[in-house]
C-alpha cells in the first residue's frame, strides 16, 4: 500500500493554469499574433492539451504541457520584441539615410 501511494503523481499547482494563461496573454500584448503566431499557437495548444490531461488524471503530462506552454509564450514574447526592434532599427536607418542625403544636397560631397 505504501508503495502505491509513493508512486502517485501530484496534481499541478492550482495556479499553474492561471500562470500559463497569463503568459499567453502577455504574449498577445507583446504582439505575438502578428510577429510570432506559430509559437503563440503552440502555447495555446499545449495548454489545451494540459487541460485534457487533467480530465484523464495524467498529471505528469499536464505539468509538462503547462511548462511547455509557458516556454512557448516566452519565446513568442521575445520573438515579437525582436521583430518590433528590427522594424524600429530599419525605420531609423531609413531616417538616417534621408538626413544624410539632405546634408549632402545642402553641403555637398565634402560633408562626409
């Protein structure tokens, strides 16, 4: 009997699902729907599967999937931030090019 009790798997912490849902929400707020939709979809799918695992008392699987969902959410956030920063860098590079051309037209080639 003692052996049977020691082999049972603990349920995920009550706030585990909430944490994963909040991570997904954070990814959406970071722009993941536009910039990293695949990772966001994976995060949502993993969380959905974790809920199913709970229905079948597959707690180990649910814990693993919750963690994977959070990791995919974090990846979506970072990819979104990177995409936004790259777009900003490209915008600033275009602005610099316009300024350089303006200075050259005003002051000539010796401006360099």
